[in-house]
C-alpha cells in the first residue's frame, strides 16, 4: 500500500502476535489440535442463555461451548442446530454437537470457521427460513463483480422465498441445488464460494423441511397413445365434401384423355354422321 510492503489480515490474527512473541511459538502451538493451533474467538448468540464474545481453545466441542459456557437453550428448550462461521457458514444439527471445533471437522460437516459467528437454534426455528435469512445477507453483500455470485444469490434467495410461500415445486428444489453447486464452483471470491453453505447444509441435514413446503406439480392431461398399425381403422371412409374454392365441372365439359401414343384404343371406332343425305340411284 502506498508503494510499501503491506500485510493484510484480520484483527483477531494481529491480537495473537504479541502473546506469541512474549511466550514463544511452542507455547502457542501447544494449544488446540494437531492441525488447528491456538484459540478462537466466537460471538455466541441465538437461543442460548448466556450470549457474548468467548475465546476457546481449538478442539473444544460444540456441546461444551453451547451447553457449558452458553448455558443451553432457555426455558428447557432443545437444541436443533448450531450455525458457525457467520452468514456464509453451515448449520450443524444437534446430533453432531460433540464435534470438535477446528477447521477440518467443521469443513466435513459443510460449515466453516469463518468470522467466528455461532448461532444456536431450537426446535421452533424453520431451517428453510434460516437459510433464506443468511442468503439475503449474502445477496446484499455481493460486490457484483462476477455473475455467479451477483445473479446466483438473487436467484437462490427468490427460490427460498417461493418455498416458504409454498409455491415451489420439486423442479424448483432441483434448480436450487444446481444453483448452489454452480455458485460455489464458479464464483471468484470467498463470499460467493461459501454463500451456498447455509442452503446446502440445511438440505443435507434437514431436507424433509424443504420437502414439506413443496407445492404439488401442476396437473397435465395424459396423452393418449398412438394407435398401432394392427388396430388402425381400415373401414372405407366417406368422401370429403368438395372444396368451395375449386371450380365446379359438369359431365358435359369433362374431356376424356386421349390414349397414349403407340397404344391402340380398346374401344371400337365410331363413324361420324354425314352432313348430306346419301345419294340415291334412280332407275329410269
């Protein structure tokens, strides 16, 4: 920047630098898992008793964070899912709460570490509406430089709205999955690449909620099968009426065609009547 070497990174990374310089790299590497070192700051929010910013060592499970540190769902509710990574992260069902929080484990479940967001959802939350909410953010935040992200997030958001309005069919659901794959594999930056995560993860773990919102396919009349040659009607058909646009002909004006050259006519020759009466021979 300004013609000088520049390091661009986030504040969380910079915050780790002083502690590493004071205590050494070995101390920092001893925290976390084999491949995910150090600590991570999360913004714990949603249907949980104790919300706020927390810093945990890499490898701590989701259950320990949500239930032990966050106090669980208030009023005795049940955890349905935990969304990690911010708006472009994935939704992890309660069956996977014992998953350790590291880059590799979250990636296998279709989520990311991302910006450190962690939102807890209970049984009252509709996962299709959750995906629509996060897709709306990705749509609004798209810079518009590449078409897959600029147009794809808009189309995915529209399809999610159609689903929630019970106006989408199975074909729309298939189109939604195709768009997710297209946007993820052809976008230029991380926003477009990870934008489909909320949709793909909820389709993976909560697909029935999508199916319950589908409208029935429009009815189409069955096309009758074409008749086979054996069953074709061979009865003689009545002649078609004469077209009013063709000139009418009378029997007296119809000309008979002459026999072809070189072929004798099968009809007997006819004599023409003489114009004058035959001459009579008088005897004196």
